[in-house]
């Protein structure tokens, strides 16, 4: 921890970027030209990152909204940088900005932990004593509220073969106040947000969803992370002509709500959910200290009390008293005052344009050509020299004396014994019950794992939508509005998701549908009754609701193609090697996106057949032979037995007995064409099958080393991609190279293919080896909250991964040698020689590489692909 403090303070207060303009050239932008007759190009890591951001219509819409909603504040410009503006940034301006604002006088320091406070101050003093205090004007200006609403329109790029008849977006937004509200008002606004938008049945969200105007509600509702609270709501995938109708629907619904009020149960559910969340303080995989910090700075940055949010008890009681006991029309008044009567309203209409991508590229080419025309021969030679010098700097290793200044742990600081999670295993009938006595502050976490081996292969792609339907279709006892309300009144939430993984030493996958829920111990009976009701009494007869869920999923899939192409490439590569990889791609990859399009058509034409499939899925999954996983305080666990028995008694008898799916694997090099200014480049092979590799923990260390050296340097630093990395799945044997927001394609693949030779020729000194091992152990021993520990223990049980197996792998990691790393190069030869390639990117880049790479071209967003018939 103290090592990190030292590194962070040095990096922020004494960055090399202020002394060496080449840092900005590499990380920000620079002109690149290698030969006299070559055209100029822009290069730079952040330049390419933001090209990727601006290729995503959702990101572009959000940025346009924010910039225009708060135009007189720093939020009126894009913090990441518009790619067309990034080349205007000079080193002098960059340096001056840092000197003005990145000074300790303008800093806020946050510590979290049980270390001595005096020692923290001593650490700070070592750095701060070099500075003199100065006045820094950095107050975030507040946005003056408008007298009249405004409208903004903008275009976003789509593929030339896309159907754009319903691809527009419309979003209505408000700045809700002249200042940041106090905590009581903030909690009241959170209750209002939940009642308007927080559930599928909330009146504003439901009105937009049921309108049929678009596929998915956007905007996110209330946001309080800025200097003033904002509220945004709209629809995606609408006709351009329906933008005004969306705005009118929002206003009409708010007017109706203000007049008729909110249902008492909805308000109580909102209060319960907000209180549960505040008391649990569950930050997921995010460190709790950082989670608290980010919560604090939403006040702290704007001159407010950073700890106010932790003192929520009294303000929440006050809000509850006003809403429940006194029945004040607080929420209705807020709708009128903060929204309906508030003229600081912005409507943003986002329109698809098949020419926009070409326009952006042409503008950039023209700008570069015009700049080239102003350069003398000497200027060009100077740029060629600067390009060469920058590449030499990028490819040069850090000098040993510089690396020696970076503090690190010693290997002796790493515990030799693997961390274990307390687990008690028992049986109730056909079910396995796992119990984990951990400190949970009165919260009980329940995980239910149902085997998927009886799910036929042809129904597998339906499973993600089936899981959403469990929560959002309603049951025989409650429609989906009432069901969500009952869940939020009694619990901290219920979810259902598919889990698929390869298993070490087995060709068969491990696949389960996992239902997760949480509640205070006094409410566990209600929680488990609700979970049983959802599993056994879900209602599948609402065609319109199901189609809407499918449309929302389709819209989410399109966003993934444009913003997370590396994930799409990874799943496409994984489907070619293992049953688990194939199933994962069916559930969460391009195949899932394609299935949703055809499923919507089928549901509209033949709903009974879709309903029958859903019922078959339900019957094949929910059986009493499941795994019940309980995480709670030690004294609470024995009291949960009767609830488990009552739950299991409500499930059909039986257990999954079918063999798992046996797909055929075909190696394919694939190019997926999307409207994007950057690429996502993947290459992979299965080291167990293709190289005969036998698992050794040193592979994990070597993979980490490659991510932080070779791939970082070649793909990101030299190549200009925002990310370049590799992953090795010890369970399946899949080794994958991936890049993120990458301006290159073939150059990146060449880097991948050069990895084995890099390993063979690499000098592995003790310092580099220790850093790689310690970094790997940081991944292995990552901090987990109690619910995550319980869930991890269940996964290990399902996967057959014993503490002894984990200890063996740990010993191998800690004992890794340089020779182990070099030996891994032999396995990586298989990726170079026989690995499959998958590229997600723009049409010109993908089609330009198709012949050389033998790519099978897919255009999933093309109109014909979107309307492919269901099988």
C-alpha cells in the first residue's frame, strides 16, 4: 500500500510528461510520417481511444447531451477529447494546465484502512514539503438555469447497408436545481427516480416501453455526480419523425403522475431498496475504500461535506416520515418543480447518417493534406526524424536504474498458503447445501445453481432472454409490476443469469442457471418464497412484454458490437475450441445478437411456438436436485435450514441426466464489419489441444508479463491502440490475444506472431520475475466482499477445484523461473502457426485484410442480416 502511495504521488506531482513532449506525442497525439512521399497520419493512444468512443452512437449521444445541457460549465466540453479537437492540443498548453491545476494546493487526499494516520501524514510530507502553497481557482462553475427549453440534433455514423428507418434516438434532460441538494433532498430525489424509472413497471419507464416507439429506454434517470443534479430519459431505435412524440410522451406522463400521485407500495419499495443499499454498502468487485471515495468526491469536489452521505439515517427517516406517515405530496411536488415547471430542459435527437463515417474520414484526410501542403522539405524531414526518434524511444526498454526506483513488495511478503473460504457441505433431499459462515452484518446471501445439461442445444440461445423473463414477465400471482414491487419491499434484489465454464481435465462444460438473492435474516422466508415462485410460476403468456425484452436485448447487442468488439472477437474465437466456449458464444456473443433478431420475427408471427420453447426451458432447468449456497453470519446459518427445506419442497422432483452439448468445431478466420473508426483484433488457439501443453502455474505469470511488457509496448505504445493484452484460461486451455480501439490490423497480428520469439530472447532478471509473480498473485488473491467469497466457493465446488489443486497451482506460480517463461514460447508457437483470427472493425480495414487473412466476412448490422429468418 505504501509503495503505491509513493508511486502515485510521484506520478501526479512530478510526471515525466512535463519534461518530455514525446510523452504527450505518444499518449495524446502526434503527426506520423516515415518516408518523404508517405501521407501524414495522426497517431496517439488517446486519439485512437476517442475515435472508438465517437464511433459508438450511445457514447456520442451521451456526450452531446452533457455538453449541451451544461454548456457554461466545464461539462460543456468533452473531458476525453473530440478526435477532431485533440490535434489542437499543444505541449505548452498541456504543461501550463498541469502546472495550474495539478498542484498540491488544489489536491484532495483520501486514505482508507487501519494504518496509523500519523504515518500517512509523514508520507505526504515527504512530497508536499517541496511545494509552496498557492491560490488555485478551480471551482466548478454552476450552470445558470434557462428561461426556455432547447433542442439539439446531431448525426452518428452507421453502415451503408443498415436499415436506418428506426435507428434514431431522442432524449429529454433537465438540470434539476441551481445547486447540489442536501442529503435529505438527495434521498427524496432518489425515491422519485425509483418511482419514475427504477423498475420496468415504473410509470415513466413503462409508458415509454409500452409506446412501441422505440426498442429501449435510455438516459438513466437521475444523476447526482455533477455540480447540479440532472435527469434524463428517452428512447432508442425510433423513427426520426417520432422524436417530438417521445418528448410529448415524457411530458404527458409526468403531468399525469403529478396529478394522480404514486402508489404507496411503490414508495415503500423505493425506501426499502435505498436503505438496504446504503446499509449493505456492497461495492461488488470494486474496493470498498475506492467506492467510498468516489461517493465522497461527488460532494467534496463541489465544496460540500464529503462524509455527508454516510450519515443517511436521520435524513432517510425524515423522508420516510414525510412520505409514509404524513403522506405529504413530496414526490408530486418535485415532479412539478424540478421537471414540469423547470425550463432548463434539453431534447437531443440523434440521427443515423450512412455518409457520416466517410465525412469524418474525409475531413481528417483533408486536414492532414492541408497541413502537409504548408510544410517545407525541411519540415517533412524533421517530422520523419521525430517519428523515428519516438519509435526508438517507444521500443527501448526502461533503463535498469529507472526500474530500480519503483518500490515493490518482496516475494517473501506473499503468503505461501492458498486462501480458503469456510464451507460446510450437507444434503437436503437431492440438493447439495453449501454454507459459508462469514461476517455479513445481518444480510443473508442465497445462490441457487440449477444444472443446464438437460437444456437442448437448440434452446440454448433463448436462455439469456429466459433469465430476463423470469424477473420481468411476472408470475401467476403477480404481474411484472407487482412482482418487482414485492421483491424490493422484502429483499435487496433477485437476479438470474446463466453461468458456463470449462472444467479442468474435462471435455464437458459446467453450466448452470444461477439465481441470486439477498435479504436481511428476518426477510429470508419472503426471499426464498419469491425465488421459488419465480422458478415455478413464471408467466409466459404476455407476448408484447417478451418482444419488448427481446428488442431491449437486441439494442444492447448492437451497442456491444460497437463498443466492446474485443469481447465479441473473444467469444467468436472461443466457440471454435471447447463446448464451454461454444455455449458462451451462443449466450453472449454475435450468435446471441443474431438469434434475437430472428426470435423477434418468430414471436410476432408464431407466438405459441416461442411460448412452448420457454416452457420447455423451464421444465428442463428447475428441479430439486440443485445447489443451494448460503452466506451469512455464523449464528444465522442454522436458522436458515427450515427456509431451505420449504424452498426445495416447492420445486419439481428430479435431476439433470442428459449428456452435455457436443458441437462441431470449425477453425475460421472471421471479419466482422461494423461502422467504426478503429478495430478490435483477436487471435487464439487452444494450447492443450493444439500444442499439447500441460498446465503449469508459470503460464499465468508469463501471460501477465506479456500483457505488461511486449503487448503493452508493441500494441499500445508503438501501435497506438488503447489496449493490447492476452489471456490464458487455465480451465479450457484457450490462449487469446486481443486489442482494443486499435488503429492497426495486420501490424497487431504480426506483433502477436512475434510473441514466442520475444519470450525466447527475453532477459528475465530477478526484479522482472518477482514483479510478474507478485502481480499474478494480486490477481489470485484479489480482495472479495463476503457475498463474493461465498459465490466463489460455490463456483469452485461446481468446477471440482479443491484447495489442494489451488495450492499446487499457487506453488507453481510462486516457483516460476525465467526458464519456465521461455519454455512457454513453445506452446505459443501454436497460436502463431495454427491460431484463428477474428477482427471486428470498419469496412475498409476488414475487407482490405480479408484476402490475405482468408477472412469470412460478416456484416451483422446490415439490413438483410438483421431480418434473417428464424430457423
